[in-house]
C-alpha cells in the first residue's frame, strides 16, 4: 500500500484517524498505531511481516540483555549479536542475490559450474528497517537512551507505518520520549495534514507526471539525441526529488497527525553550491546516520593522515551507494559522490567560490544530474550509451514531448530553485510550521483540501503510481 | 495558544476527518455511482478473501484496484479530471481519440487512414488475403450464394478540413483505393459508400457524421439502409418489401450512437449540442420468399441491424460481429462449431452475404471468414 493510493487515502487513513481520535490514553493510541502498522506492512509483504516481527522481538530482548549486563566485554558481545542479526537479515534479503550472481559470473569465467541458487525476494523497506534497529541497539549501547520497557513500544518504533517503508530514518533517541508520552495539539494535526497534502502533490502532480513521460524514453536510449538525453535525465532528477521528498513530507505530516515529530529529510538540495552541501540537504537522515554510525566510528575527520580521511569519506559513500541497491551501478554512484566529496576538500569548493554562487549551483546541479544516470540505469552498457548520448552532440531537437509535460517540468524547476529567494524561504517556513493564528490555520485547511481533491481526481484516472524509493 | 484559536483548530480538524471519510461513507451507504461513466472500460470488483490469495498478494492487488474503481464519488472525480484535461490541454482521456477543429472528435485510425500514415502495402494483411477472398468469393457464387462488400466511410474522409492539422497533404493512395483497384480488376461486387458520401456530401442536406460520434449519423444510416435494401431487391430482381421513411425532424438531443465519442469522454460539463436530422424507417409489407441474409460487419452495422431485425425483413438474418459472435442469440449454435461446420452452415443457409466494414479496415476484410471458407473449399476439392 502506498500513501498515494486510493486505498490508503480514502479507506485506511480515514479509519485510522477516526479511531485514533477517539482514543484517549497514549498506550491505547500506541497499540492502535502498531496494529495499523502491522496491517499496513502485511498488505505489501504478507509473509515477511512474520520475520520482521519475530526478529524485532528477538532484537528487543538482545538489547535488554545488553543493557542489563555490567561486564563491558559481554555487553559488546550482545551488541555484536544484535548488529549481526539485523545486518544478517539485510545481507540475506538484499545482497545475497548480488553476491551469488557475481560469484557465478566469476565461476563461469573460470570454466567452473555456477552455484545453484533460488533468487531471494526483496522485502519492502528492509534497508530502513535495518538502520532503525541498528540505531536502537547502538544508542542503548552508547548510553544515549535507555531501552524501552515494553516490546510493543519497540515494535511500534520499528514498524510505525509512516516511516517504515521509505523513511525518514528516525533514530531511536529522537522518538524514545515521544513513544512514552507525547503532546498532541489540533493545530499540529492540521499542519500535519497540510504537510501530507503537499507531499502527495509532489508525488502525484509532479513526480508521477514526469515519470509517465520519461520512463518509456529510458527504455529506448539509442533513439535519444543529445538534447533529449539532457532533458530526460534532468527530468529524472526532478522526478526522484519530488518523489522521495514528497514521500518524506507525507511521512512527516502523518507523524504530526499522531503527535510525533519526525526529522526533516530534504532542504532544497538542488540549490547546493557543492556536493558536500548537497549531502547536507539531500536525504538528510541517511547522511546523518552514515556520519554518526559509520564515519565517526571510522575516525571521521580526526585521523592521523589526509589519506585516511579520504578513505573514510570514500568508504562511507561506497556503503551509501550499496545501501541504495545491490548492484554495481549503485556502487558506482556512491563512488561518484565520494570522489567529489574528496575533490571538494582538495580544491573544488574554493575554485567554485571564485566563480560565484550561481555558477557553483549550476555546476553542482549538473554533477548531480550526471550522477543520476548511474543511479537510474542498472546495465553498464546503458550507462555508457547514455553518457555517449549526452556528450556526442547528435542533435538538440526535442520531440515527442507534449505541452502538459513542459508545465510540470517548469513547475519542478521553479519549486526546486525558488528557495534561493529569501521571501520564498519565509513562505516555505510558514508552510512547514504550525500556524498560531486562526487565519493561518484556515488558509492551510483550504490549501489542504484544494490539493487533496486535485490529487484524488488525478489518482482516480491514473494507473501510473509507483514509488521509486520503495525498492531500497 | 489562545482558547479561540484552539477551538478553531479543533473544529477544522474534525471537519477534515469528516471530509476525508466522506468517500468511504458514500460507498458504504449508497454504492451506486453518481452520473455513471460511459464508454468501454473494465470495472474491477472486490475479490473474495482467501489466505492463499493474501499470502501471494493477489487479493491485495485486486482489492486496491476495486477500491480505486468503486470509491464514493469516483465518477465525479474522474469527470472533473477529464474536464480539466479536455478544457486546458485539449487532451481526451479516451484511447485513440483525437480532438479536431470546431469541436469535431475523431478516432485516430481514420485520420491515419486519410493521411496515409498507416499506408504500408507490405504491412497490410490484404496482400496475403486477397487470394483467399477471390477463391471463396468464386466458390460461393458457384454454390449459389452472392457476396457483396459495403464500404462505410471513415469520418476523416468526409471531414478532412476538421482534422487537427488539415494542412497536411493527403496522399492519393490509401487502403481504400488499393482495395477498389483490386476489386474492380477481380470483378468483386462492392457498394462503395465512402465514394458516394464524398462525392455527394454537398447534396445531402444534413450531417453525414455527427461532430461527437464515430459512426454515421442516424440520417446517413437511413441512406445506407435504403441503398442496401434497393440493391438486394435489384439483385434478386423482385419486390421484397414496401417501406418508407417518415418526415425528417431536426433535434439537438442526440439519438442512438450520435454522440458516442462525446459520451465516452466522461466530462463534467456537457458538450455543445448539435442539431441532427432523424427520420423513422417504416415497413409497410414484407413479401414472401425473401432471401436469407448474412452480414459480417463491424460496429457500423449495429444501427442498421436493429432496423432489419425488428422489421423481419429477412426470414433468416444473422449478424456476425467481426466474424465472431453471431446475433441474434437464437441463431448461435449450442455447441462450438468447427470451421468446416460453420462453412457448411453458411453455404446451406444463406442466399447472400454482405461484408460491411469501414474503409480503413479493408486489409482485414472478412476478419478471417474468407480464409476459413477457402480452406474448406480447398479440402473439399
């Protein structure tokens, strides 16, 4: 079930919210969220939900044992067991196919018989699930937070439907207190549904509309000329941004409707002046997770040599690439970004600064757009062909693109870059935050329903509704 | 927060809950759709639950589809969305339909036929089919059964000035000319209504095609019916029936299929009305020993079929829609016929066969009927 489906919008969400409204105690509200989340997850992954629940319960007890243990060595062993359990699930479900395929390619190359292997189906949201379970055990181990007392609360933290499937990655220490007790305000709920509707519009009115046009073009790369190749990959850059940030907005909005405050995941990433800044604005919760749970434990910036620093940066981005998908193109994508992070530290930031802000933004945007080629196309042949099309100057004629696409494309450009203006940033802040005056509430209410009605009308006639980030 | 603002927030939130529940509530209380949709579409029904279907995910998939097809007010949402696309983008959300000039709607296939964009002799099935048509045609004639082709016009051929880009050059050759050249050379009998309507459209006082329809107007249909019946009488060289048409009336309320594409657009606001001519077909008497008639045709025959059948003009009349289903139902064999059985029944039962099809579908004339007959005759020999 995706948030932008009729089933979710007009059946699941109303039933969930109406029942939630009538519950008064936090315990009963938590239980209702948990039940709804189990149903929500089992709708899309009916068999994996059992594995998810049992491994979560097991992890809860492992972490409890770890917390109660006074011996540091044994405590560390409990931590390693918990991490092994969680990473083991990820490794098996996400990476085993990739691993076996590569081994088999090597064996075939060496004239050996390939291993027999039945492909493992990838359960939805496993990458986000793993990162959240890891934050719980590591935060408790580090003493940042105390473990939860009730297994149902832990299940709630892990399985909460707004963020389980595609983030934002909510660290345990951020919501630990909110699970136990949270203050719910009607103005926050109103802002929550407003935020949800904005996310839905990003997904349905921009990302989906662009995707409908460019997806068929990606399957026929050889027919593209240089102009079309640039247009299509730029459109994809906007598609993925509005798709993913739209989903994050919806998750944050849903959280607000329940009284939770989830972290922001995007902050106008395409106005970044360098790749380092881009990663502070794009998928913020992943970047922060990687920094706190991988980069800093590796030594971070405080290392003896610059070589080690660059290795740490490169390694983190290699892992980030692999986290996105078990395929060589994602590894390449991680390497691409890691390399530019190193170049930023070496000279690129200083060099860009000499050319001014606008040039830096355009240069960084171009780099990001180029990196999406590797992200979008899985086959190496296609990737090389696409880069060839981008730079062989085979013609600039733009064909087969209808008028409605251009409106969507221009809107995407406008909404991606308008935050360069201070006035727009003020409006954006107003939209993201809960208004205190009644007029603000009424305006957000009208905005919510105007957007929701347009989105429902669009969804009712559209079959094209996939979420890009679901496969991670 | 001030008490006043808190009350407003609470009120707006409760109102939001009511609004978001409205569609589901409507479906529960009254599932009949408001202003039901028209046109061809498959509506998904709610599936029955079973654990196996749940585990393999098929139940969820079908359930989601059913929700999307049945939620309360969904027809209004669809109409609003279609209206937006139609009014702002000039984009009809009906497959293969194009908006032309002055409110004319076209099926794209007729524009392609007119502009020759579909003209590729090597692609046409017709080159492979004409041998079978000729062979079956001659064998049927030898068995005492006549075959005649009725070619219906495509809308774009009658209104080339109304297609979206009327400045495009119209080629001399198209499927229609190709077929007619061959039919003349092969001495195949054809009633070419396309040529008739193109040549006589200035003399016909009422629209041949409605602006919002795919098929001939009811008035043009009456001309076709009249010509067909007279042709049959001439062919058998005797009086078969007495009939007349009532006085022509003008109405802006579309009858029959005169607004079929317009209706299928499923817009929120009605389209501009068009005045069309109507006249009723009245049969005064039917003489005895009329021939048995088989019509193998496409959707252009539906309007005529009702008139022919309801007035019992032929003792045994069958309409095989695209050589597939036989109408009326009473003539449908209880058990499935083999190709040979069908061929024998056809030869033994009917005195005349009419192949009625549009000018852009001539490459598949007969929809396999002649291939089956040719195979039958070949085996018989």
